[in-house]
C-alpha cells in the first residue's frame, strides 16, 4: 500500500513528500519534466516523470506500487498564464484530473486529496 503524490516534484509537493517520508509512509511521486524536483528526494522514494493525464501510466503506477491513496497537487495555478491559455488550464486542471480520478476508481484507490493554491 502506498500514497501517490502527483505534482510531488513541485515546491509544495516535494515538501509534502518529505513530510510523508518522515512519517514513514510508503510513497510514489508522479512529477512533470517541466518542474524538476524542488527539494532533494530521498533515494528510496520512486519518482516517475510523466503526465498526470496519462491513464496507462496511472494504471501502471497504481498496480506496480499498490496505490491506496492519492494526494493530487499537479494543478496549474499561475493566474496570468491561465488567462493567456485558458484551454491549456482546462485541459490540465479539469480533463487530466478527471483521467486521474477515473484511474483511481478503476484501481480501487480509497482516499483522494485534491489541493491547489493560487494567488491573484
């Protein structure tokens, strides 16, 4: 049983991962190549670089790591960027999150936490 942290290489996500690791939780991180790890990851934490909307990848992670819980921190949050690219934000924050939720249901994930922050 493990916790999947999407966006786990971002600033907030990497600190969530470190806190979970300090609490002796079993973790797997899904990060985006656009955001290299913001904090040094302990060697025993698997880090998968890929797209949070990739259903085949999500199924593979859930099965391989026996994911029971997800903390979803992979939303886009830059307000000026969202105004310039509203469809890109819709794709990431709505469509890809739906793919993630569908993969969670398909793979029997028991708990899902969605967190996002934005400053306007």
